[in-house]
């Protein structure tokens, strides 16, 4: 297992592009696979999670070529899939498992979805219940409705489902199953979650219907084959944005990044924290707005992060917690109990690592209270096998006195394979000044 060693770094003054959006990359593969011909997907994120989706669709009879790491040619088969020869391995990807369950619930064959140890602990009841209501037979073979999932699909019945908790993955699973139903399937959320699936269905000429927080789809439509370009991932950009925002005199441009309003909650939070942030939408082609984010460093202040904005900043909470530790005053994170059932218990992981760096933190059932402003001290920290924890605390290490070591960083490949290389490039001035910033350490097992 690889380790990172990190030291304090100078101000950031550069521009970057981040890899393709993870959520959108998954959905592009799924929907293109159901289309009526070949689709070229550019800007695809070739991370372990997204490649799990590619492998899954190949196992279901879809031919997918990859002439370059970030380019796919997906040969859609008009919603016609073939029974897999064995279990479909979703790796660490909850998105792969949950969205694919929606598609497989509508197929005339049996299938079984498995994952790694982390994914096998994640709850699946919220997708199982509506898909069973649509007619599928789904058995969670793990304890407490956890994977593996054994699925016996059928011609689905359309339903009107009311979700108790906003979730883009659950919504997407139901809509993808509804694509095969005869009639209208509707999903109503308590608050707006990411809308990438609806946007992409619309781009592929399957028109969802919107009524406030309800989205509906009329089934038995086949997506039209179209080429698609994935924008940069704002969740990946968030690490660099916090690194620049918390360091006075820093200046960062993030170019060609997705600016979908259901994903830009992180910018709104940073603005409340006194960050100097501006965004410019330059394109709205292919259904997803994209553009440039400009960050200028400032002295951050604490803020509250809670309520309806939580679903749209859930992935960014680890790095926003780091921002809270670097800010003056108290940052309160609430209504984020969902973080306890991610790749790890992220609330516990954040609290553990912040305390190790000398930060005063109170852990609550659904959130954290972070007293910021005190100097961070370097420490040996665990990633807990969670890519976002590893990357968030790599950024924290750039502000710490002494050396910070992040253990078990292989997990970063699930979402941001070249994070380390980008960190090196951003911190090039420190290397040129012979200030060590980051290096890989060999594992004790190597």
C-alpha cells in the first residue's frame, strides 16, 4: 500500500484542468449502452470506479472500445442486453451497483452484483424497495440489506415513488428501470439532488418530465445514439479550490469544469466562508454547463453547512471540513448522517484525522462541530480506504507544521488516478526552492 509524505507548501498560483466528472462518466456509459447505435464519449474518467461500469456493461453484451484512456466508443444495442456469464463485479463503486440494479431489474434474466469489502457494507434497501415495487425480485445476500445483490428481472411496472431522503443514485436507478416500463414512472424527492441522469436522458432524446421536485419518464423509449463530452469534475476541483482559497495571495483558475447548479453547492459554501470565488459558465452544450472557476486566497471564516444543501455537497464534506479547520471560528456540519455509510464512516474518519492534527472537533450523530484557526500539526493519518479522506487530508498536510503522512492512498485511483501528479505540479515552486512538498513512501509490506 502506497503512502504520501507531505510538508507545508507555498502559495498556489497556477491554472489546472481536472479529470472528467465521475458521476457523469458512469451515466454516459449506462445510457449510451442502451442507445440505438455507436456513441463516442470523450473526457471519460478512466478511474477504477468508472471502469467497473465499463466492465459491467461489457459483461452484459455491450461492445465498448477504448482507443484512448479518456475516450470510449460505446456500441448501444437498443436496450437489448444479454445475460452475464457470472457475477458482475462492481468493485468499490456504489454508483455502478445502484444504477445497474435499476437496469437489471428490467431484464428478462437473472444476475448477481458483487463488490469489494467496502461496497459490501453499504446499504441497498433504498433501491431494493422501489425496484421490487416495480416487479423485480431482488435479494440482498449480506446482513442489513447489503450486497451481494441477486436480481431476477421482469418487465417493470411504472410507479410513483416518494423518496424519504434525496439521493441521485436511487432516483437514477428508478428512472433507468422506468425506461423499460410501459407507462409513466415518477420520482419525487424532498429536496433537489444531482440531476445528471435527467439531463443526459434529455440529451439522448429521451425527454423526462419535470414538476417541481418530481421527475417522470415515459417508458419504452430508446435513447438516440449521440456523441458526448464529459466536463471536468467539480468534486475533484474542490480539493484544489480549498487549497487556494485558504491561502492568502494564492490564485487558481480551474478550467473546463462542470458547473451544473446541482453540483456547485461547494462554491456557495466557500463564498459563505469568505472565499474569493467566481465562476463563468462558458458552454451549456450536451446538457451540462461548464466553464471556469477563479479562486483568490483569503482568510476563511467558519460557516454552517446543513439542511437542503447537504445532498449537493455530500462528496465535498471531507475537504470542506478541512476548510473549516483552516478558518477562523466554528464550522458546523449537520444533517449529514449519510456520510456514515460511504466508503467508510466519513464523519468518524474526518474527526479522527482532524484531532490527530490538533483540531478541536466534536462529533455528532449527523455531523461535526469544528473549531478552526489553530495551527495544524503534521501527523500520520489513515485514509480508511476512502479516496476523499485521503485527498482531503493531503490538502490539510500542505498547511501543517512538520510532516504529514497519509497511509493507504491506493484508494485514490477509484476517482482521481492522477491526483498525486497534479499535486506535484501545483507545488512545483516549492520543489524548485528545495522545499519538500510530497513524496511517495514505500509501504511496510513492500
